């Protein structure tokens, strides 16, 4: 029987070979992600240029009337994969222009199990429409509808695809390859007329116009490449650049190391320890102990199926004395993220007081959701990450209790075992509230320490970051990659 869902709803589906139909003529892809919400590599991206996952569990096929089909054999999905995201994108216009955008799941017998119609698409050019995810030994389908105004690039970054930030620059200087290494001319074309399928990169700063590279040539000495320029290059040109870089390194083995002259790229910022998330489940009041965690600040995610009237969570020190509460709420069905700290001995102990079943997850801070121009929606306490330049953050809180936001400015903070002081609350209100908060440059943790109710947040008026990769340090030159083929679709 057909079960229509609205955004945020979920339903169990059989652990079987399912067929998912996505309608409305949009480009469709599937991302296979781990518990951390990230792909393991380019092979976990299934799209029309690579229509089958190496495991054979997920395959993409076209269809008539603008319908794309994703065949997902849930019995064959690797154990490391916890979610299969169904992604839609457009090359022209926005998703709001896609009429009848919907997702429908069919069982092995062809019957419709569940469906979701997207009715609130806006100016986004990419969206996670829905997901198939593991739950209680089986699989569920969730109607997600999470859009990205910055397109596939923003969506990809959020899910661990190595795409870099705009603009991404190759920061070492690459000499022009020898003529023999340049891409060959097309048939019937003079060698000096061969062109790459895109615009020629402009002259480097300080370079006379007549020294700029000709179309089809590899970049000249001193030219820094943007990500768009790299995407416009052919595989032969990229390989030629890599070869030129290797030759440059061999020609100057005694060259002294370059001294960093600018801040690290904020897009690859990490703070606190990096580790695989830990999960503990239980019921009612308990003391939770997690051992062998790295020392430093972490995110603590608490989910409670509450049957009582109160939930409280406190850290315990070595003498089993409670610290300041992390969670204190009378809300039922609570779910939230807060910041805690793992002691030097790597043993995190928490006191939980509640009635009902619960789950506690310990996550690295770098797993916080990133703020973009796309709307982030949530309920309860949360930890968000801002890595862009100066921006305004808009918050809309729809609850009736406290709404408190703290900011942790991390630029220049080098101790991974601590966080800087957050200072006074950036927002401290009671009841439904709208707020626009000016943010400094990232990296910045935006902590909703009290938010018992639904809320949404997004960035606007985002300015370029004044940091960026060190212009004097070597950068890895990208090789032709499956992910770039997927992202390139939106730039034809």
C-alpha cells in the first residue's frame, strides 16, 4: 500500500532489492556514506558517469518521461555503509522549477512501498531528496529534502567528497612542460592551434598579456590554478602538469623548505581529536563510561525516548562528582548535541537521569554540521561549524523556552585538547525569536546550548575568507577523478 510521507517522516522498508524512482527530469546520484555521514572515496558516488557501485549493491538507470531509477539491493550493501543518500541536482535553473519532483520506492514485486513528493524546493540547485538508512537491524526510508544553494559542491563537501573550497588554488608554481608533453593537436589542426575544451586561464599576476598561456597549453610558470580551471582541463593536461611538477622537484633537490606565510585553509579545519564515533544504548538512569578516547573536546549526542518528566546529563570527574550539567530538560523525545571534554586518561564518564530508552554518541567536533547559505533545520541543542569568511547568521527559533547561542572563535587556537573561552552569550532570549547575528571569519563553533524547540539557521552576505592555503607550500595536484566528473555536470 502506498504511504505518502512529508519532509522529515520515515518508514521501515524491507531489506530486499528495491527500486527507487526519482521523477521530474533532474540529474540523480546516490552517495553511500558511513556512520560519520561521509563517503569513503570517489567509488561511493554513483551517477550517470559511473552508474554502478563496486559492490554491485547500488545501480543507476535512466527511464522514460524524465524518470531515473536507482536499484538498491539492501541485502548486498557493505556493513561499513549505513546510509544511501538519493541526490538530485539541476544544470539550469533551480529545483523549484522541477515540476512534480518526487521519490517512490518499489518492492521486489513492483508494488509501491512508500513515496515522498517534494513541495517546498526553493532556489537550491542540489538536494538530498531522501535516504535509505540502517535502523534496528533493518532499513528505513526518510524523506529529507535538504537543499544546497551552493549546489553539488556544498552537498559534496558536507558528505566528505574531496572537492576543495572555492576558489581552490594550486599553490606551488609549475613550469611549462616540454612540447613533447603537451596534449596532441586534433586531427587536421595545426599543433599551435590545439585547444582545450574550455577557456584558457588568464595571465598570472605580474605577467604581460602576451605571456599568458595559449589555449590547450599547460599553465605557464607562476600561474595559480583555480578549481574551475582545473575542471576545464583534459586528463592529458593534468597528467602533463603532474609530470612537470615531478621534474621541477627533481631539478631542485636542495631547495630549502618554504616558510608558511598565511593561515591554514579553513575548509580543511579540524579541532579536537579525530576518532571513530562511539555509541552506547540503554534504558533509564545510568552511568556511562567510554574508555580509550583521545583527550580533548568532543560532541556528545543524546537521544531519549522519554517516558518520564525529566532528562539530565552531567560529566563525572575522577571522584565521581558531577560537573555542570550538559543537558537539563523536561522535553520528551529529546535529541540534542552538546560539547564535552575527554580527560587526559581517555576515560569519559557521564551520569544520565531519565526514564525510557536512550542512545549516547561521542563524535569529533569536526563532524558538526557546517553552516552555508542553505537552511539548516534542527530541534534542541546543537553544534554548528562556520568555516567561511565574515557573514551574517540568521536564526529562527520557534520554541517557548530559552534560546542561547555561544560562539567559540577558533582562528589561531592551536591547542587541540581545549577550546577557547566563549565569552558572553551571543544570543540569550526566551520564547519564539528571530535573530541576525554578525559572525567573524571562521573557523567558528556556533553552539546552540539551549534550544528546546524547532529552529532553523543559515548564512547570508558571506564574504571571501582572508585566509586560504599557504601560497608558498606545495599542494597536491589533482588527478582525473570520478568525483570531478560528477561535479563537472553542473558547469557545462
